[in-house]
C-alpha cells in the first residue's frame, strides 16, 4: 500500500490530443489513464509576438505507471505530443507515495 | 489625514511582535490524494474520506481510458469517471488508505484507484490552517489531543 514505486505522469495538451498521448503511453506498457478537461491561462500576447497559436482549450491526462517504465513512457509521449508537435504538450511526473486499489481480479 | 499618516509612521509594527508559526506549533506535511472512481461516486467518497481524516476535497469529472473500453455505442460501457482531489495530513494517511481499501474491495462497482503525492510547500499560515482544519497546535500538546 505504501512506498509503491510508481509515478504519476501529468500531461497538459491541446484539446483533442489525449488519444495520441494514451496510444503512446499504452505502447510502452501503461495500463490506462484519466482525462480531465480544462482551459489554459497562457499569456494572450504570446499569440501575437511569436506567431504560435496558443489555443486555450486543454486536456489534462493523468497516467500512473511503474517507475521502471516511466522514462520510456515519458519519451514516447514527448515524441507524439511534445511541445514541438501540434499537441503542444507539457509533460511532467510526480512521485507517488501511497497507492490503493481494490482486488486484483477487479482490475479493468 | 496628514497627521494620521504621521502617527502611523511613528508607530510601525515591530517585526518581533509576530512569532513564526512553526516555532510554537507543530507543522505536519500534507499529502494530495488523487482518487479516480466511477461517475456518481465522488460525493460518497468525499464523505468517506472526510470521516477518515481528509480535510479539504473537491471533485472533477473526467474520462477513463482503460484497456477494455469499447466504444460507447456498441457496448454501453460508461467510461465516465470522477476524480476526487483531497488533502490529508501525513499522520492521517494510513487511516484514509485503510478506508479507501475497504471501500474499493467491497464490490466491483465500487472499485477505484487512489494515489497520493506529497505537497512541498503551502503559502501562508492561514492557508495552512484552512487546509488542515487546525487552529493552533501547540508543540507541548501531546499527539492524543488532535
């Protein structure tokens, strides 16, 4: 229950790119994830000056993975939906301290 | 007005009047619990967690992307989820974990995933008090008085 060696991957991406992220993560062995919808609050002036369209609608993807495969999942997500791509994803991980689930047989 | 301003300048509040909160009080670190349950169970989970010792929580709705989800039209499987964010003081984590585990293992429909992340900083004493539901915790007090 405690001290599980897992990491929580958080991706903040443009709206509609969560499928790309999940595909990339599942390729490297992630089980599943959760998608939340939100709105970005980036500087509006950035749109004018740098010529990059910063669309405010965002999706947040939360994926919990074992720490052994964390780096692989992270890099594969970055290739698919990193800042250089259209997804414009910001991806980071947080260390998970406790991890609780039901019985193993009930895992979907 | 000018006189009043002068007066206030003459009597500045001394910094020594305030003693730092952590000198007199115990500060316990907080953990953020992120719990993912099926749609509709968020409120019940908040009740359960607050009984166990969670202090501050809110629900957001999201979608699950598990292995066996077929398209909704075909199977009628509902992949809507509710994500509960809640703050728990570090000494209460085991109770909350136990409560969650019993809840998740009661039935397949009540299954879910919960994970916790440590908070590294909180801005302000009042915010800390609000988040922990603690007014003053003197260092001399024993742990039983919580």
